[in-house]
C-alpha cells in the first residue's frame, strides 16, 4: 500500500476533482439504506431471524441516541438532552427488543463483535451501562475473545469511568476527536483539549484496553491543509491503534444542526483532497497502514493484518476484521443485516417505544435483496475492501459471465481507466494507487440504483 502516497500531478488532480465533484454513497452497505422500503417491516425481519438460528456468530450493534450537547456537523440519529432520566425508559425498551430478537433466533446466539454507538453511549451512567451489558449477556452468548467496543465522548468520561468500562468487559474504545484545532472546535461546537484526550488514552493503555481508535473529520469549517496536518501530527503522537478519518458531508437540507455551520467557512474541494492526501502520506510515514478510504491502523493491529491477508470486510460501522457475518442492530434507527435482508428500526423514540410496548419488533423499513443485489454487493465490497475484483471468483459464486453481465459497467470503467483510476486486466479489475482517492466513484459504477437515479443530493461529495 505504500504506493498510495504517490501524489498525482497538480493539473491532473485539478481535472479529476472537476470530473468527480459529485455526491455518492459511502457503501457501508449495498443496496444503500436510502433504497429500503416500508413494505419490509417487523414480520419480514422476524422471519429472517428465525431462519438464521444460532449456529453462526453474530455482530451486534446497540444505538444509544442521547447526547448532552449538539455538535453542528453531526448527521447521526440523536436526542440532545441534559435530562439523564430519559435513559431509563429507553433501556427498558431495549430490553424488550433484545428479548424479542433472542426468542426469534431460538436462544442465546454467539456474538463475536459488540459495538455501542450513538449519540453518546457514555451518556448512560455507570449503573445503566452495567444494566445494559448484563441484559446483553443474559440473552446473547459473548464469545471468548469477542470484540467489545464502545464510542466515547472524551468530555463525558474520566479515568474512573474508563476503569468501569474495562470492568464491564469492553476491550476497544473509540474516541470522538474530529479535530484538535481550537478554531475548528468552536466552529462545530465541540471543544475538547488535546491534553484531556491524551490523558484518557494513556489511562486506557494502563487499564489494558487492547485497542483505541480516534475518529477524525476533514472538510470542517475553519480547517485548512496546514491546520489539519497539525492535528494529524498530534494524533500520530498519541499513537492510537486505529484512526478513522471521514470526509464531512455538508447536507443542511437533510440535517438541521448543520444549518448552524457557515458554508463560506468550509474548505474547497481542492483543500479537502490536500488534507486527505497529506494525512495519508503523514500517517504512512508514522508507520500506520492505510486500510482504505477512511481507515488506518498500526501494522500489528488486527485490522491491518486482515487487510494484508485479504480478509477485510466493510459494514455499517466501516471497515472490520469480522467475517462476513450477520449483524443485529438494536435501538432506535439501528440497521440489521440478516441473510439476504436489511431491516431498519423506527427513527423516532416514540415510534420505537410504541412498537415494543405492543411487543412488536420496531422495524420501520428494510429490503430483501435480489440475486442481482447480492452479485453487485460482492463486486462493490471487493473494490472497497481489496481494491480488486477477480472475475473467476465472482463467476464461480454467482454463475455469471462477468464481462457479459457487466458489459455497460465495464464500458464506464474504461473511462476511469483512461483517468488512471483503475486497470482493466483480462480477468480482473484493479484499483490504482491514484484510484484509492476516488474508490467511491469506482464502486458507484456497479450501483444499479444510483446509475438509474438522476439525483444524488442525499449523499455527500465523494471527495
């Protein structure tokens, strides 16, 4: 992956930016969640769970929607409140959902990965986090060596809270940092000193957490290539095991909090690419492996090992080491992937709790994948994870002649090949080092829904 640091000539880069200054999906799933339909609800999800059973390990995601303060950039499903008493009825509803899901599966299913996200999971008190973990352990079988991770808002935890998380069994932490520049922090309403994060990360190591992740965002207001390079250097000095670096998606028409961001303060596309390419070069220089699109890891981290071994996977939480296993999403707006189906819970707390009060799964929409969906998902995920598609393996799995089936797509790829983003080999598609900057555009060629849709306004820019 060292070739990823190759910087394209400035004229070529400017031309590519103009060509690809478009919106597109991040492909944490295919089809993407905007393609879910309301006809797919609790009954269909219940059937998928029953058919699945408890033989293979699961990945479980639990959504905690509460936050004490509003971050202007945030596009997550969240509830801003300082009333911590609101957590109790939510945990009661979660308990009912866990019970319904476990019963449908036919007993305690083995779990190899558990992730608590939000919102801010650390909005919950220590006692409430203990109650939640006890509930999950009672109805699921957390396997020895399972990844148990939790997103942490550094402003809501101290050393004692980290010790409690470790006592509960969590072995991975993800710190929401975004940027250390004070001007940027003020512009997005999230001020947290570097020293505070550094102290927490040091204590996490002392407590024996096996992995720490830092989330960063580039493209925020007041950011410049120089200021973001400074943040990257500071993060590299903290030495987290993993770094997730996302492009900011400015969609104020969809996400009301973003209307508080002054659009004129957002960096132009050229600066965003400079931030991305500069960060990749800097982090590789610090010994990090470039996993793909938005993830980095130290060479001995399981994520880097999975990338080297060709075992990387991608899901709703980004890149993962976990096998291509089913995902059960719990909580408001959470998404499940079970077999050839997706299911998403109700997005409002009222609708979510109402369904569970009636002892019904709170699924509001979803999708049953067609054979074509499954085939295209395999191609898109191969591009996103390995940067390579082998015709032979696709043909063997889906009994298709790849050049014939994807004739229109390969014709469009030929244009990207002319731009230096991919190489079309006789029996494979290979993403080039330059193409990694634009891998979402490469994957989008195989998105049947997107190609038929003239509007992309609901997506972020690919750069």
